[in-house]
């Protein structure tokens, strides 16, 4: 299985599918081609969230504003998964999550650089570099149930990468009054298609907050902290922990970004009463 | 085969695909992930239209504004098809159409409730409830060519549902002058990506209207009733019976919603001269 | 393998998938369902670009503003590929590229007309004509590795087409001063999801332009002609040759259409200093 993810929209992904299918009969699954455009780090958030649901696979992910520069093309081995991507922060967060999901050590990733010879274009490495590499790995380094470490390392197009971009998501700051948590200051990492503003604040940072408690977002009027959207009337604001394990600022049947006046990258300070 | 449909846009459907693929090798087909957002009834219109084109399959459909509430999760058996969905009106209209398409009795549906134990999240049952249920049905209640009624009923996670949401689409009102139909009053059920305003008025309600006759929509200037878009000049308005068998208010190479000033849910009165 | 392409958005393509799956177990691959809406010629540009990446396949492509008129439905044989489409200019450009990619003569295409008997609708031939034809070809005229010419020609639903729409993309005009090229006048063929304005000017028309040279677009301020986006600062304009081999007017991490004030169909004059 090869999953495909990009910020390409349409129809560029079709070229990647054709390139893979010329080289491999492996199943192709579209993860998403609407990842945050030109933002590898935000895209990494989404892939970290969705890819660990898959059984071992080759994941070909392309959000590549630096295409045509000297940024490397890499493969990250994560348990029996491989993530093929530009070396710009896109690959490592999902690879850590894939490693953790398969019982491997998420801090001990093995990273290889893909040799890029004379690409057809300097603007579409999804077609010219990443899709061919994903197909080659699937054909030449697959055990039948996952990626084989030895076969991967033996591929002539790969060399161990001494350095690679290992960007972490920003940590929120917890403000305390004695023992009590009074606020958490973070930021909006991504916005989903529903307009939910998903923050870098993990569930455990708000573990002391009870459903029904009230939270202020950036000093605004207090809104309920709830377990699900439908806990508030339609059109009302809420703060909840989403299915990705992060705090999000939402509206039941509306757009949290509009109602809270926040967008991706904006600071979010959650204060508790 | 498992079809997937939702109002999730991207990238949430990828998590559902991974969840299925961990449990089943069945083919995955995306029906649509752009169903009318948060509107199970409008989404049911689309699924009623497209799903009967498929051979027997497990259809996993999630438009779920009530996620996290006590609304049930259900499976509707329709001939050799099964529809897995929240119990909010989404499942039954397509299930009736699937039953009819396979020669089964569309008024005698068998509905089961899915046991939901300790979901991982209260906000993403597509991943945590519906995708696993669809995979389980495909693995444990599949004859090779369709869903097996006995095997389905025997699944320990399913119990017969005594009650379920069986919401019908609203019927239009036919206004007569003696024998003659002078008007039909209905509403816009859904708007497609072309901007066509698709109504609840079925073809047989306008059976007496001839191609070339003129129709007023909500009392506006008369427009031609035609068999296809290209029967009118580019940019002109028209009324036709769409491929789903319903009357729609359209523009040839334009948006009917704009030209007629209507949107989903709005009343539409068609009057004939 | 059957690829599907259309301007349908969602959920109409699902009906086509179901129709194919009733008739064939062939793999289904979505090429794109967001082709330029109602514009077969612009859509042909994209299919000409992406389809040649695929191994031999049946390609079912529907951008069909003339649905319901007497425009024919055709199959174009291109090497071992077949393109099934309305006869409106959509099929031939990609078919030529497919023929060239497989070593066949791109000027000697074989074109068949599909008999259309009593379609279910006059508005959705994707479901009622093209998807069934694609499935039939895949089932009855497939060698195992590609489309078989003899079997295709023998299909009772097909007859040789004496005439078909063979619309070429407009050629740009090269303006010279003696030997030197001083300008190329063309037009924007399509705009991609990034806002890149892709022109009809092929790479060889600007072969004399060196990376780093400056180009004026429609008489505006000179911008750099570069090999890749990241050659200019974020937010800056550039002119480059895209992965499709055409000149495009772009912004690094922005929309070229906005920055250059051009859209699909607009004239573009590139002048060199």
C-alpha cells in the first residue's frame, strides 16, 4: 500500500498516481491532497494524526515550497512504515507517530537521503522524485507486510542522512497560581474544513479542567469546556479536546475561527476561572 | 467493497481509510467527502441518488452533527447492501433506494444498533465507531457477493433497533384548476457544485409539462422547461428534470441558485401557463 | 485500470464509480474531478499533462457542457490506451500525448463513435454513456496489459468516426528583431490550484532566455525568469517553465493570477530585454 498526500489539490496528484502505477501494482490510497498549502509543518500535524491509523505502508507526502532548491529528499523509516517526503519538517512528526504506533522507538528514526539525478522538472518533484522513490521502496524493500529495514538501506538510491529537519511543534506555556493551572498559552496549529481552530495545547495540559467548566479564549467571554459539539446549542462557541488529542476552539455548526477571531498561527491563551 | 461518504472534506477521511485497512483488505471507494456539511437529510438525498449505482457493498456514511450525544449508531440492511451511519436520518433514504434497486422491499428495512463501547473520542465516530463497524461487517458478514443477513444479525456488536429515524423528504403540493395542474409548490433540497438548485419535485409531478413549455419559478419571468442544459443559450435560465429524477432550476453554464435567488431549504413554486 | 476525470466535483463521480463497478472489477483511479468546469479544451490541457504518466488504461473523461445535444460520444484509441469522452475537444489532445508516450503515431489516431441508445437522462452521460462504455471496453477489449485494437473495433456499440473535434491549442506568436526573439505573445490556458497562470507558450519558444534574465509580462515591471519558485523571495513574482513544459506566470507562495492580473483565456505577452 502506498498512501499519497500533498497540498496539490487537483489535478497534479494524478501524475503521481500514474508514475507509481507504471512501477508498482501496490494499492494507492489518497490520504489528502488538500494539506495546508505551502506549510510543511502544519501539514505534518495532519499526517501525524491520520497516518498512524494505517497498517504498515509507504507514505508519499509532498508539501514542498522549497522544490528546486537544494533541500534534500528523504525517506524516514518508522517501524515497518516508510515516509517519503521533502526534508522540510513534513516527514519527521508523522514518522515519530508511526514509530510509536508500531511499538518502535519514536526518538530513534532512521533517515535516508534520496539521490536526485537530473529531474525532469525543477517544480514538480512529487512526480519526478517522490512518487518514483515510493514505488521503488514498495517494490524493492517490502516484506509482504511492511518495509524491510535491510532492503531499504541497501537501495542504491538511498544513503544515510546525517542531518535532517527535525522540527517540533511549539510547546504551550502553562501558567500557574501555586499549584493551580490558571492559563495555558499556545497557538493555533491548523484549521480544519469545519473551521475548528486546533491548537498546540495537548489534552493533558487541560486535564484539570472539568466538562462544564468555563474557559476564556484570549480574554474573551467565557465559553464552556465540553466533551463534544452537541453539548452546546447550535451556533454557540465551545472549547473541547478533539479526536487528535489537542484543544480546539469551535462552534457547534459554525466556524470557530470566525467566532473566536483566530486563524492558523495565531496565539491562543486559554484561561480558567 | 466498502464505500466511504462524509461531510469531512480533508484530511479526516484518511483516518477512516486507515482504520478500515487495518481490519480489512476490502476495496475502498470514496463516494464523496463533500456531502452537505452537518445536514444529514440533504446528504441522504445524495446517497439515495448515487449509492444504488453500486453492486452490493458496505456503505459507511458519516454526516454527524450529533456526534457525542446519545444518538445511536446503526446498520441498515438493504437487500445485500448494508449502510453504516449515525441514526439521524442519513441512512434510511439511501437504504430504501438500495433495497428497491436490488428487488428487496424498500418498506421492510432491517435496522441494527451498533454497540459503542468507550470510544476514543467524542468528536470523531467516523474513525472510532463507523469505520470499524463497516470493516467488521465486511469481514464477518459477507458472502463473497453481498452482505449476509444471518451473519449480520449474529454479530455480537449488533442488536435489532426497535426505533430509528425514518425521515421522509417533504412532498411537494400540487395545485390544480379542475383537472389541470397549475402549480407545484416544493422546496430546494440540495444545491450541487454547478449551482443547480435541486428540488423535492419529482418528475411525475411535472409529467404534463412538455419540453418547450414555460414555467415561472416563485412568480418570476417564465423560463423554458427543457430536457437538457444546452436547449437554452449559454447564460440563460431553465427548468429541467435532472438525472436524479427531480426538477432542478438551472442556468446553462451558470449558477441556478444565483439566477433564481434560491438556496437549499428555500421554497420553490413552479407555475405553469 | 480505468481512470476517471470530470468537472463534476462531488458527489456525481460516485455514480460513475458504481456504474463501472457493476460491470467490471478493474481498478478505479480518480484522475481529477475538478477539471476546469464546462471548459473541455482547458480540461484537455490537464489530461494531456497527467494521463501520459499512466501505463495503458481506459481513461473515462467527462467535461460535457453539450450533454443532451447531438454531440457524439467517442472513444479514441491511442497506442494501448483508450480515451472515452464527449466529442467536444476533450479527448484528442490527451490521446495524442498518450500515443506519443507509447511510441504510437500521435497524428494517426483511431476514433470510434459510441452508440447512445435511449439514455436514462439527458443531463448525466457520465453515468449513462461514458462510464458504461469505459467498463465495456475494459471487459471486452483488454489484452491484460492494454486495449486491443481489433477487439475494440469489433465492439458492436462502436463505429468508426469519420469526423471528430480535433481542436489544437492556440500557437503563440514569436516576435523577432532580426534573429533575436524580443517577445512571445500567447494566452493563459489554465490556472492551477496554486494560482499559477499556465500559458500556451512552450519551453522551446523561450529556449534563448537564460535563468536570471528578466521578462516583462504584458508590459509590466520586469520579473526574473527562473527555474523554480524558490529562486525568488517569498511573495515575489517570477516566470518559469512548469512541469508540463509550458511557461507560467507565478508568485513564490502566492497567486500569479492576482499578481499579474491575468486569468484563464487572457492574452499574455512576454517581452525580453
